[in-house]
C-alpha cells in the first residue's frame, strides 16, 4: 500500500468512531512532502478542509522588528498561540459557523488573511505543519486536539534538493539557498524529529 492509502485507511477509524469534528495533523521536517500528502488526502474525502500552519507565520515586518528574519521558519517565528486558538475554534464551531484561516503565499513570502475556510458542515479537517508534535509552549497544546497525528519523513539528501530548489524559486541565489538549508532548515528538522514518538504513524513522503 502507498503512504496515501495507509493514511486514508487510518483516517477512517476516527471518522467512524469519534464524535463531532475530526482533526487530523500532518507533521514532519521541511521538504519531506507534508503539503503533498495533505493535498492528496483532501482529494480522498469529500468535504474535507485544510488548515496550513504556515498561514501563522509572523509577517516579515514583524520578524525584522524582532530580529528573527534570518531564522524564518523556526518555532518562534510563528504565532503558535493564534494557531492553537484557531484549532480550538475549529473543534468548537462544528455545525455552527464557518471558520476562516490564513494561507501562506510563497510568491509573496507572507501570510494572507482568510485564505482558507473551514465550512461549518465540514467534519474532517487536515492541518499540516512542522511543529504540531512539539512538547513545549503553545505547541504542546496542539497534539491533544488532534484525533490523529502523522509524521511524513524523507531522507535528508532528498529533502535538501527539494529545499534548495524551493528557495531558489523563491528568489535566493543557489549558494544562498544552500546556506539557508544548512543554517535554518536542517536545525529545524532535527528539532521536529524529536516529535516522532508523539505521532500515530510515520510514512514516506518521497
């Protein structure tokens, strides 16, 4: 079975047994294929919704003020408390109100308000991002909200190729892109790997 088939079968468990809205998290290191897996799963379930953690990036202007722009993507460069509050609202508002959530626009390298919507009638919600399984701060309160948390992995060499290409497409020179992967993405990946034991399944995103 493919990774998508495995996860599709597993998601069916809480859909059959859990009351209310079902919230499924997808985590893993940068470049592992989380977004690809999330989009593939969305296509398997009619009416499912998508909430990307990347929509909760702090703006570039705020990161400049905080002196964190050169670490964009690290845990403290996101509005973790805001993300947590939205997840709680998504759980609570099932059947009552639509919930609008921000998206992340790679061409702008900025979050965009109300880029996605979780309709009141949408029972299954996929949320995807790097830090859903971390045990510290506001991040630690995300895992208890999730019916399932999946870890998408991929060998470091393959992830590096993807990440360098992504950064080049985003406007960085190849050397600067490679430096960013080494200085920012890979330290984040090592931190994210500590969350594997808190996940229900580990799948290959390559």
